[in-house]
C-alpha cells in the first residue's frame, strides 16, 4: 500500500516515460526500467555466471566459481550481488545519476536492483548505505548510495539507517590505486557511531553502494559493522567492475 502511494506520487512528480536512462533517447512507458530496446541489449547484465563470493560477473570462458580478486583475498562480508558489469553504458547511467535528473534515475536503478535482489532468498533485517565523507556530500548535495538505499528500503519494506556508518575522512580516489593501496587507503576510514551500536546487534545487514570494484570499501564497512556486533553483512551494488584476469 505504502509502496503504491509512493510510486504514484513519484510518477506524478517524475513521470517515467521521458527518456532512456542510458542513452537519453525518448521512450514510451512500456519500456521496462525506462531503457530503450537497444540499451537493454547493450547493458552487460549480470545474469549468467557470477563470482560465488562477491557476485561479480564472470567471463563465460572462465571455469572457476570465484573471480580473480576473491581467489586472492578474503572478504569480511558474507556475499555480494550486483545487477550489471561496469562498462561504458553502465558508466553513462551512473554518470547521469550523479549529475543529471537524479530522482528519476534513482527510482529506475532501484527498481532494477529490487528485481535483482528479489531473485535471491536473502533474509536481511536492515539496509545501510556506504557513507560519503560529510564535507564531500555537502558539496554534491547527496550521497548516491544513500538515495538508492532509501528507495530500496521502500521496495523491500525494510528499515534503512543512514547514520550508523560514518566516513571519518576523505580518501583518495580509488580508481588510480592497486588492490593493496586501496586497502591501505580505506583502512580506518569508517566508524560506527556509539548511539547506533544497539540497533545493529546480531542483525543481518544489506550494505548498499552504486559500484563495487575490488570490494575494499565495503569490506572495511563490513569489518566495522561486524566488530560492533552485526551478525552478517551482505553487499549489493548496482554495477560491479569487470573481473580482470591476471597474468600469471
Ligand atoms: Zn537507450
Ligand atoms: Zn569475487
């Protein structure tokens, strides 16, 4: 009921028959997720083989069940999920989400995410977004992970807590760093606020972000949540970076 009212209201404010969320072409209302036919075909949907641990899409010729990152390193989270591999079209969508009509995009992305997570028999108690450094969030005006979490919490009918995890300081952009540097960069970047410790005790938490790459950010968040009494952490991102096969 609540979901229906929310959707009707959002439809009124941000009608969903405007443009394709990836290429911007005009589309009609019948297009699922507001994607045109061509973009639906172009997107790298993560619907075949994926890494058993982090959920990253695996190369079809790859015979292992784990991606190369997960073969090398352990994660603090239980299991990860994602909807698409992070390629050019996916980058465009997330770029539009960050810099264009964010409410419209966010609604569509969370619909895709909701349908994806619904395929899993996942039993979680609450959702928590990966936090942004507060000063950075003030400049941008919002945290995209937090927006996705807010919409998903309505679709999933689960509470979400945006203040449990706090990013204590800004970190260097991760895309220029290697795996070990990423881990070092993110170490101790997050904290769980004392007043929220009680709420996560023995809870199963779905941690939400827009992109998953090597997992060092969500791992550090998971470590902090587990250290503060959470039971299990699951990770869910709209897009996950491609599995880079390392040369031996
Ligand atoms: Zn399109
Ligand atoms: Zn993996």
